[in-house]
């Protein structure tokens, strides 16, 4: 089944200021429903681990029309589209009880060979019926994120055991937290992201020190930031983000 959906109530732990979900909660919804959809097709991360492979997300573009709030009943939908046996595009949509669209997101996922640490063709780990004959095509139009020209603010974070996923790498949603926490207080306390673009370029492990840097690139009519996360241990860039903010 290509289209998959779940209905859930927004939990208290997923919300923050004014009872709205935290931006990272949306990213967690996406990876959770992707995992459930893949499990239904017997290709979850746990299934792939048994044959030496793993799913890795490499980019997101998220549009937030309205933030769900505590105890809202929401429907989360997802579908997938393999691209030339190289990677998988996946769409996510979140709706309220009246079927009004709240959040939409597009993402790109690859399969990694855990032994070589290199991308593998989808046919190496997925059944044939998951690579051909699918409906709901998705366009690969997620733009690249530019490099920072100046540094307006920075913070250092240390990865915790709590940040790791089952394969002992920092979970992809944690990078969003580190990036947003570096935004100035006058913005982060009065504004919320309405667009989040993420480009994953590396990985981090337990105990790594991560430098989060931002550049304030635009104020009117929208407030925009570029973000870069770099491992202080390896000196390599691991994530870039672009965020667009609106007052709430």
C-alpha cells in the first residue's frame, strides 16, 4: 500500500509555548509514520538492519500553515516514490479534524550499506514491487541550502545518550533542536518557523561537541536564518538548515 495514514491526538509532551506543537514534534511525527509505513511493508529500519542496510534521510522541506495544539485530533498521511533506483522521495501531510491542511513536507531518503557506509541502490534492499508500479509521483524539487557568509550567533552542544537512535547515531530530529536553539531570544520567543529546510551531510555520535552557527539573512517581509552545524571533533559540517519565521 503506497498511501498510509494515522490519526492521533497531540500529546502534552509534544507541545510548547501556547500549547502549540514544537517544530521538532513535526519532524518526529514524520519519522514515526515513515517507520510504521515501512514496517507494514517489512522494510523498516529494524528489518533492513538484519540484512546490513539502514534508511537515512538526507533532506527535508517543511511548510507549516498552522501549528496543531494540545489534544487536537490530527491525521498524518504519507506516501513514497522511488527515484531511478537511487533514492526515495516521501511526502507527508498533517490535517485537522475538518481535513484542513496544517503541515506539508517533502523529504528524500537513501539506503546505506552499513558495512561500506555508502549509499546502495534501492533494489539491493527493497522488494521489486516497491520500486515499480507506484502512483502518487513526487517531484524532486527540494532546493539546496547556501553556505553561511557571516556568523551572527553560535552555540556549542554536546550530544547526550538521550539524543541517540537505535543505531547509536544522533537522531535526525535533534539537529533541528540545536539549530533553532541558536536563534536570538527576541525571535524565538515571539516567532515560530513557517518553513524549515534541512540538508543532512554528516553524522554525530555520543559525546561529540557540535557547533551551531546562524546567519540572519533577511528581516522584511519575512525573518529568515541560515544555519550550519559542525562537529568540533571532526571539523566537518553535518547539517545545514534554512528557516523562515512568522510572529505568533
